[in-house]
């Protein structure tokens, strides 16, 4: 029975069909605008300033020889993910699209 469900799921996922864009539900205007504000804040000058200070702190810790390498890697990877999130999502979407 389990093989049938997995096979059915694979068949349903690979079926070529038209994907319809989801429209925003009624009353979601404030939610969408709040998320837009949050995105602007996270990717704007506030995030840039915090990232510059974090990288400077990691650099200072490297100069003084007191760097926890896991913390340093976490800061650098976090900056890449934060500022590269649009490119990461675009890459995932282009990989996940079904051409048909």
C-alpha cells in the first residue's frame, strides 16, 4: 500500500499542468504591507549597519586572537544568507519550476 501512495505522489507532482498564481485574500492588505516594511527594514540600512558592525567585530577578534571560529563563520554565513536571500530564492524557484 505504501508503494502505491509514493507512486501516486510522484505522479501527481510530475503531472504537467498550468499553475495558477494565488491572489491575496481579502483583507490581507495590512499584512502584505507589514511584511513589505519588515523586508525593507531587514534589507535596508539597519541590516547593513548591523552587518558592518558584526563583520568589524569578527575582524577585531581575529586581530586580537580571541576569535571563536564557529562564531566568526556564523556571522559571515548569516550575512551571505541575509543579503543573498533574493538570489537564493530565485535560484530555488528556477530549479523548482516545471517546464511544459
